[in-house]
């Protein structure tokens, strides 16, 4: 079975790249450019994992995560924070959530593969 | 001293001797004249002659005078009996006369004695008085009498003073004139303060009171107030100096009773905005900003407790104009008019605080900007790195030739380097913002070092000699400590000379409070001047970074240093040029408290 991964990212070139890389790694990418649409999509069809950008509007990555964790059927979905902001790791550490991972932009192909494998294998 | 005459071993004063001659000759003359008159049977007999020696003797020597009167009476009686017996009337008359001699002598002796006692009493008062007493002639100012006190006070002898004029005693003509004006008023004056001159010409303060005894003589009592005046002058002098010091002081000086202001200097007036008069009686607490009032209350509450060192604390105050100013207060307990008081120094540090805040803000803005810039640099790198990785992952499917692949690999390497540098910059900015915490765990030092060597492939680049006890455990943030070791080993490898050799040695001992891990190379060494710069990214980071493959030693060493400091430790460097350098990581065995994380 091909596992579905939702990528939420407002930067179009990166979104396109992630689509290609995830396909190459053998996953089914769902590319969404903003948090609100993503919430609708995830509710309709829960994925195996979410790659989440943080600095987005109107819904930031943190807000999206907060809402996701309040919904009981979505709560268990692993989320990898995919960000270029240097303050995210410290904040993530404070949440102390085992279903939460981080990838700091820019990531290499190998780093992406390792991170995904950690949650999905 | 009275002159004395010596007669057969008895010493008799000259005066007594003369008086004795006079009394004896008068007595003998009286006896002789009376005897001749009686023998010649003269009409008039003068027993009154006897009164001369009797009165004279009794006046000066009362007891002996009475004895003399008795002798004279008996002699006169004998002469009359011998010449006129048995004339009964004459005999009775002479007996009466002899008795009268004795009675007169007794009366004179009695009154003379009374006068003597009274005179002695006044003399003793005059001589033994603690006050100086001078009697002087108010017309010619000659001194009639002066006691020992006056003489001692001014350094003269009583004889010296007695020869002087009263007006000569004054220190200056002005003072003399003032005295004459008061004397001329004709009243009895009390507590007239003036200054006399001593024998050596020094001023000597006295308090005069005088009254007139008769038309010409004035009795003047003199109280010595010199010591008191001197003390007043010294006090006035020291208070003048004190005033000068406080008035010119740039810091606010306030004397308080509890928190009420008894004195405030001009600098405090300027600070508080209240005029010098307005300050007096104000409560310092009224000017303290509401938020600081509780703290001030606690601070002021300790003022009554004697402390060996001045208490110190910083508060915000509201000036008269409503501005907020900051000052550091130093409190020292003092005594004022025999009552406990406080000396409070106000050091205005409003400007200093403003500068400090501004510097903090600037620093924070710089960090913010660095993060924003780094974020903006990182994001566009993602597609570049991602697509390069994609192409290199499976070159054949994209129809890439070997030559093109080599070019793409070089591109990927550069992009990766760029990424590392940006990551380090960001890490440093996060560390400077003190937002990092450590994940402590207990792990094997040897295992950690081996993992770092293997991960960096250092064994291929240099000979690595590791000397770490196999069972040695450390409590630290494993990831960060690995980074520190990695940076120092990479640095050693880069700078050592072929044949490259690195020694990694544990130098702790069970009793030492620090773990010490030394990383030594056989490199070019570091000069004294470079030592300060190597941990500074802005100086070291710009040199030799292109050939490191590790972002640059400046940035990574600066990060390593921060990581060690987060652990409560430090890095020391020993280096000899052309022999090599030793970097030693010092990590405390006891995990520091949270509060100690950033104090190095």
C-alpha cells in the first residue's frame, strides 16, 4: 500500500520539489499551499504523515498543529515540522511530543528519507 | 615676703619687731610720766596715757593687748597706792581706772576680731573663687586687686596683673571700645563676652559680669569660656567644610531621620526637582515610584539596624515634574545631634540605565534581523539542494553524463557548505539570545569520542591517539558535547602538520570537580595575539573558512565555547608556535543549577 503524506507549504518551488522527492521515495504526496485547506483535506482523508511548514498565513504551522491535536481521529498522525526558522527546535522541545519531528530547511534527500523512515517504518 | 629679724634663735617679722618697740616704749613712757607726776604730787594725773599702748597693742594682737592692759592696770594701781595711801577716794578712782583699761582692751579685741573674721571670709572667697575677680578703678582703669584665677587664665602672676591697667587686658581696640561703651552705660552688666590677650599675645575668650562697689571701684568677675568658644569655632569650621563638600558633590546627599529629609544638598534638589527648602521635611518614600514602594519599604526598614557596610539598592523615583528617574541609594547610619540618623547617597543612573536598555534593544534587534535573514537565505536553498540531490540520486534516469555529474557534485558540496555556515550563524544567534537548554544524560566519554571520530572520518585524515578510561561516564548534553569534540578535532586536523597526529586524553581525577578532556595537535600553534580572537566569529570566522569543509573555525569554535559555558564549564588553550596546540574542555562533574548556565 502506498502511504499518503500531506505537505503543507506556502512556498511553491519547495512544494513542487517535495512532490517530486516524495514520489521518488515511494510515497503519495498531497500538496497543499495553506493551512485552512489542509485542515479540510486532512479531516476528509487522514494521511500517514504531515510535513508542516511553520511560517504561513492565514493559519501558522503552530496553530494548525494545535487544532490537529484537538481532533481525536487526527491526534495520532505524526507531524514533521519543516522549517527554516531557528527558534522552532527549542519550542518543539518544550512540547515534548513523541509524534513530532523536525527537518530544518534546506534538507538533503538523505535527511528527508531518514526522517520519514523514522516515523513510518 | 616679709623681712624677718632673728633674735636669739627666734624669728620675728620686721613689722612685729617695730610694733613691739613702739608698744614697749609707749608703755614705759606712760609708766614713767605717771610715776613722776605722782612723785611731784602734780595736780593732774593722766592715766589716759596708758590707752595709747593698750589700744595699739590690742588692735594688732588682741590677746597680748588684754594682757598688756592688765599689766598697765596693776602698775598704775601700784604707783597710786605707793604715792597717795591712804587717800581713799584716790585709791577707789585708780582701781576703777585700772578696770577700765581692761574693759577697753576687751572691747577693742572683740570688735577687731569680728572685723578680722569678716575680712578673712571675703578674702577667702576672693582668693579661692573659681571665677577670676578683678577690682578696678573705673576712671583710671588701674587694677586694684586681681585674684589668682585671672592671673592663671592669662598667664601672668598676680603682681603682674596688679601693675596693669584693666584696659590693657583686651585683645583688640575694638573690643576695648565695646567694653567702654557698656561700662559707660552705668548699669551692672552680666554675660558680656569678649576676648582678652594672654601674656603671650594669644586671644582668650572670657565672659565678664561687673557691678560697681562705690563711685570709683568696679568689681568684675571673669568666666573662662575659651575652650567652649574654640569648640564652637571648630564645629563651625567643620560644618562649613562639610557644607562645601556636600554642595559641590555631584551625587545627591541627604540626611534623614527614618525616611524624613533633614538635609538635602543641591545635587539632590536637581535630581528630585524640588527646591532646597521644599526638600526639608519631605518623606523620601513619597517620591518612590509606586511599583518600587514595597521594595523601598523593606530597604528603609533595615535602616534602623546597625550594619557594618552601607546598604545599597536601586529604585525609581518620580520627580516634581513627573519624570521617572533611577538612582542607586547607599545608606549609612550616622548620629546627628545625639540622635540616630541616616546618610543617604543618591547616585543617579537614569542615563546609564537608558543606555543599557538601548544596547539590549539593539542587540535583540540584531538577533531578530539575523534570524530573519537566515530564514530568508535558507528557504531558497531548499529547491537548489533538493533538485541537485534528486539529480545525483539517479543520474542515469535523467541522462546525466559523468562529467555533468562531477559538476553537479561540486555544486551540491558548495550548497551544503553554505547551508552549514547559515546553520552555525543561526545557532550562534540563538545561543546569544540565551534560548537554549541542555538535554542532560549520562553516557560513556570514550563511546562518544569514538562515535565523533568515526562520524567525521578523522582516522583517515590523521593519526588519532585516544587515552580515555573505558568505564568513564559523564553527565552532559551528548549532542552538544559531541559537537564540541567534533569541532576541536576538526580544528586540530586542519591545522596540524604532516604527519598529522591528534591526541585525545582524559585528564580528570576522582577528586577534581571538573572533567577535563584535552585535544592536542602537532600543528602550527597559535600566537598570543591570535588566542583572544579564535573564539570570536567576527574575527576568526573570516579566515581560512573556504578550505575547512566545516563552515569556518570562528563560528564553530564560538558555538563550541557557548556550549561548554552552558554546561557551566570552559575551554582553555595552551599553544606553542610550531609545536602544537592543546584545547582542554572543562565540564563540571556536578550539573550546574539553571541560574548558573549563563554566567561565564
